[in-house]
C-alpha cells in the first residue's frame, strides 16, 4: 500500500502524509460551510428527500471542488472571479434565508433537484477562495486532492444532518447560517486581487466584511416579516 501511494503521488512518503494532513484540515474547515449550505437548502424537504439531498449535494460538492482545484491555474487567469463569485453567493444566501412564504409556493428549496442545484452552485462559489490553499498543499497533485476530499465526505454528511436537526429545533439558526454565508460572500469580494486595494484600510475592511453582511441579513429578515404580515 505504501509503495502504491508513493508511486501514485510521486512524493516522498513523509511529504505525502504531511500534504494529505494539510488538505484534510483545509477540507474540514470548508466542510463546515458545505454542511451549512446543504442543511439550509434541504431544510424544507420531506425527510426522505432530505437524506438524498445531503448525499447528492455532498457528492456534487466533492466533484466540483476536485475539478476546481485541478483547474486552479486556469481559474487564476479569470479577472474578478472572486468578486463575481461573492456577488452570486450574496444572492444564494438571501434565497436560503427566504424560506417558505405564505400565499405562494416559493420555498427555499421547493424540490430535491432545486436543493441540489443550490448546493452545487453555492459550493462552486464558496470553493473559489479555498482551492488555492488546497492546490498549494497538494503541490498540484490531483490524487492527493481527491483522497483528501474522500476522507472529508463523512464529515460533511454528518455535519449536514446535525445542522438540519438543530435548525428544526432552533429556527433562529437559519438567520445565523445566512449571515455566515453573507460574511463569506463579502469577504470573497474584498479578497479579489483587483479589488483588494479598495478594502486595504482596516475600517473599510471591517465595515464591508462585518457590518455590511449584518445589515443585509437584518434588512432581509425585516422584509420577510413584513411580507408575512401582509400575506395573512
């Protein structure tokens, strides 16, 4: 087994295990975001479909992240990639915060495939600012990337199930989860290489990455409450 691993990744065995450990840590950090998105997108599905959304959503997350990491050199050539991804993620966070609305059939995830599409899109965007770290730790070895992702799959599945149960018991966590997604989105925009100089001042950075997502989520919650009152 040791020889086959050494041949496959073409790294000294000590470097292999160090790189794999770093990748797993990075993946587990991102797995928390994945689990949060999966739980928010699947929270209004029936129990049976919830399980399928978690499984398929996790599979989509793994495939997308592996492809993104393998193609990181090409991704780096796309200008404003993080900014555009952050803007998309802002919309996804607001959609997931929306939930069911009286007087219509607009759910946060009205069916299984809609939930999976939301999960896949959100994971694509949220992976953009993590693939550089993964690619660097793996020394651009795709085998190491995939192996690390496979090890993190059970964590994502278990995390999604736990967050779903917590959301069922404590609906206020929906707002907290939406804030985490918006915080990630605004941070991605601030981290874009072309826009980073505009957020270099500490005050501007704090206003953009902490205050702005908080105001946005509070405004969205207020709008949702007003809509609920007028729909009664």
